[in-house]
């Protein structure tokens, strides 16, 4: 077990765990914070086996809206413990996460970047399906992205094996960038994964969940190019569409959380559920409005098209969502929503965190004829 301060980033955590030859189901990039990652789920290298980050938290130390500090775990405040598996900023301020650890001396990681061609991208995507479907191969994490940077289209594949076993690349095509190492999680994050995903500046995310469909993925990228082409010259513009798997084994490992119910309790067909994650970054604040609009257009297009093709799953993964996406409305079953609202009443009856804490995603609340936006504006005026 490890006690984590929410202000730490995951690279601090992995650095501290490395000498003990242990690891935990944390973030996959150095700068991601412990706090936000663990309040929205948390897709980790080990998720196929261990579920999301939240499924590995065994105790939360939480400051409630009335100022009291409580622990939430299986024996104490069990209802809050359950809600804290998808809490965002509804229930309290976490001052400590206690997480399960596991022995880990060496994992293997590789990143390959290729010039984009439709054939190659389709090959990577098709290959990645193998891993997404394979819940007997839980040591592996594979993620594929197509991206456009400075007017150049690229395809990227990230492969990690938690048992430290090296695998062949997903394609025999020659990469223009190849990073690979075996070692602690700290080493793999720092030397391999970070190397491919440089620090972000101004960003916009959007996510949907779909079944695996190579043709859809390729079509969306093609359509995205026409939306994004006019923005090719904006400073440090980079955008990508990445796919990541929620394997059956991952969903099953998420058993005690609302996410498990929302994803259909790990039934077979959900082997094919992906998060499709659209991400944009840029440098100049003057580009914000135009790129916000482009991100919205792209996200809407991806969702509309997935719905039309019958491959959309309602689930919206909180950690990759845009601030305007209806995460709770779409990602929690009606029964769990009622339960979450009851728990909210028990721990923040006056809705202090709704009124005074503007960040994150809020559980939908009944406000008579006042919309959430009206209510927020009203709050601004006070
Ligand atoms: C480069 C990059 C890589 C990423 N990789 C992954 C990944 O591998 N897997 C994955 O699942 N996600 C990933 N994400 C998404 C990431 O999990 C979310 O962006 C997450 O919100 C980041 O948390 P933070 O603490 O850094 O952010 P912040 O913006 O600081 O926090 C996010 C939200 O959580 C709230 N919060 C933070 N700390 C606390 C606390 N102690 N108590 C209560 N509320 C709190 C904040 O108020 C805020 O609303 C990645 C993001 C980036 C930018």
C-alpha cells in the first residue's frame, strides 16, 4: 500500500516506488496529477489486469463540505467510498489516497511513430484490436493514435508489457521515431512514453466510446483532416485521435464502481469498447476560440457518425471529456445515479461544493426552471 498526496504528479509517485520494486495503477505520463486522475477513473498501463486507478484505491481521506475530515473505505463510510469511485468534485476534497501496490521490477515499453498512410494506420488499428479483445493477455496495453503536427500526418503506437516482455511492433513498416526500454515504471514513463507525448500547453479534449470499427476510425480521421486543415499554421498546433481499450478484464476489475455498471458489467460484447479520444493542443491564446470551435465540430462529427453507424456506446470517460460533455448523465446507470445523489445529500446536503467549487463535473441537480448555466451565472453575480 502507498499513501499518496493529491498534489503529486505520477512521475513523483513512480520515482518513490522504484527503489522498492513496486508500482501502482497510476497515470501514464509524467505530469498528470494524482488528484484529478483518481477522481475520474484512471486508465493505467496495468488496467487490463487491475482495472482503473480508482479500483486500486483502498482508502480516501476526505474533507467534507462542513469541514470535517473523514476516511472512506470498505469499513468506514462505505457509501462515500463507493461514490468516490467516480466523484469528480461533488463529494469532498481528497487529502490522501491510499492505493494498492504490486511487485514490479521491470516493465517493457515502446513507442513507434510512422508517417501516416491509410494502409499503415488501418494496419495499426486492426492490430490493436487483437489486444483490445484479448483479455487473456492482461499484461499488455496497446494504444494507437493518428495525429497531425505542423501540417504532417503521423501514426503512433504505444505498447507496454507489465511483465517486462518485449513484443514485436504492430507493423513491419519503418518508424521515423522509435523509443523502447525495459525497466521500472518510472524509467518507461520518463524515457519512452513522455518522449512521444511532449508537454502540453493549451488543450481541448473530447471523448466518446464506440465499438471497434476500423472503417469508422479511418473515415473520422479523413473528415477531421478537412476540419483541421485551415488550422495547420497555428502556433504549435497538434491534434490527435487516439483509441484505448476497456477490455472485459478491465471492466470486471472495476466491479465495485459505477463505471462497471455503466459499461454493462463486463459482458462479452463489451470487449470491443474503445474510448476515442480527440485531443488538441496549441500555444497561442489568440487561437483559443477558433480551436475550441474546431474541437467541438470534430467531437460532434465523431459522435454523430458513430451513432449513425450503430457503434456508439453512451459511456463518456470522465478523464478525457470536454467540460461540456454530459459525463454523469451518460456514464452512470439510472439506479447508480439515484444512489450517487442520495450519498451527495448525506455528505453535502447544502450543495456547498456545487455552489462554491466550479471545476470538474457535477451530478445533475434539479433547480426548478433554472438551468445549470443560469444558476452558475447567478452565482457569479453574488
Ligand atoms: C498529457 C496527459 C496524459 C494523460 N494520460 C492519462 C492516462 O494515462 N490515463 C487517464 O486516465 N487519464 C489521463 N489523462 C487525463 C487526466 O487523468 C485528467 O486530465 C486529470 O483530470 C488530470 O488530473 P490533474 O490532477 O493533473 O488535473 P487538475 O486539473 O488539477 O484536476 C482535475 C480535477 O480534479 C479536481 N481535483 C484535483 N485534485 C483534487 C483533490 N485532491 N480533491 C478533490 N478534487 C480534486 C480539480 O478540482 C479538477 O476539477 C492525461 C492527461 C494529460 C494532459
